[in-house]
C-alpha cells in the first residue's frame, strides 16, 4: 500500500506547486501581496482552528460508524487513520484515494475487513448524500447566479463516476448472493500469483466471508442503526461547515465582504470536481477550479491570494501532518 510514495509525493508537490506558481504569476499584484502580509494573525489562527475541528469531526464520525457495527475505536486512533488517509489520498489520482488505507488500518484491530469496508464506504455515501442534496439547494438560494458553464464537463464526468459507483454499490448489497457467486471466478486471477490450489481456495473463501460481513454491516448501518446514522450525518454537516469557513475567513482578512453562501457552494463544487482521477489528490484541478469560481465574486488578485493561502492551510497542512503520521505508522508496522 505504501510503496512508491516518494515518487508520488514529488509528483503532487510539482503539480500543485506549478499550479500555484501560475496562479500567483497571472493574478497576484503588488498591492494584493501587501494585503496578504496585512492579514491579522487571529484570522489565520481561526482558519487553523477551523481546519483542526474539521479533522476532529471526521475522526468522531469514524468512531460513530465503528460503534454502529459493534466496535469501539479510540478517538485518537481514528484521528491517526484520518491523517494517514489524507496523505495517501493526496498521492493517488483524484481527491478520493485514501479509502483503502482507512479500511486497512481499521481492520488491524478487532474489526473485520468487511466491517471496516462498510464503515469506510458508509462515510462516502453520507458525504455524497450531503453534497448531492446541498449543491442544488444552495444554487437555488443563490438564484442560479453562479456560472458553472466552463466546468460543466467536469461536473458531468464526476457525476457519471459517482453514479456508476453508486449503482455498483447497490448491486453488491441488493444482489449479494449473486455477486458472491461471481467472486469464485477470482480464483483464475489469484492463480497468477498463488500456485498452490489449497491456498487459492482459502483466499477466495476469506474474500467471500469478508464480503458477506461487509453486506451485513452495511445493512445494519443503513437499515437498523439509524441513531448512529443520524449522528454521523450531524457530524458530517459540522465537519464540512467548519472547513468551509476557512475561505470566507481569508477573504475577511483580505478586507473583502465574503458571500458565505456562494463560497460554501463553490467549495462543494470543488469537492465534486476533484473526484475525477486526473492528478494526484486533485492537484491543479482544485486550484484552477477554485480560481475560476472565486473570481465571480472577488477581484482576480484577491481570488488568487485566497486560493494560495487556502491550499497552504488545508492541502499542504494535510500533506505535511499526514506525512508525519504515515512515516510513524510505517516505522511501527
């Protein structure tokens, strides 16, 4: 899982760094740079606190969903899983690449691989329900005044990817027995790597066992443990809300009067767009999409500075802290 991370780390730094350099060169003026240096320290502190709260709420959500499948995972361990996840996600195509790391780390304790998969996929489903319901509502509240024509193709592509993923997930859950029978065909693929017939049979049986565990846990979470599910939704809303306040805070620090609803909507759209597996962690795509949207409400130089500072406070902070936690994890394991 953690092989070749150095090469991907260099790649993501280069792609994001070049993107930020281009934005700086074409948008930031001397007077804009002066404004950046005049941002009150308390604004930066509030933005950092907001991002830390985002990470804590995310950790709490993992703990809540783990409890829903009968496992009590310590909050600090959930936080460590979040940080490693963020680092891995930053190195893999699209903004969603840390799920295997979360599953792997959750299943190291008493939790089965199937339960860990149910928790992780459950998180993504909750995110997509929240984002899918919020974007149309916010666009209506804005009076459809946001221009998304230039990124329409990316939104459509992201919607197709998420739609196909959702259909595949429903097929697995609703047709679990049929899907399980098809898993027997994995024996042919496993045979390429494992020549011993008994070991292959044991591997396929283990996969089938974990798959059924995943199906049971998912049904339990979404059909029976609705109290935990409600708590997870509340935590999700808090998690995204505090993180979305960072950009309005930066704009306030730059002397602008931010349109909070517009900036919240823009960040929701950025999340959807970065699902597309074009670059590691959505680097480049996130920066330019943000610039395109922000310039609809603030001057280009202010938008450019906002994008640069936002990425430093979120993406690069995640990358550095995630690297520390990941290296610590690798050293111990």
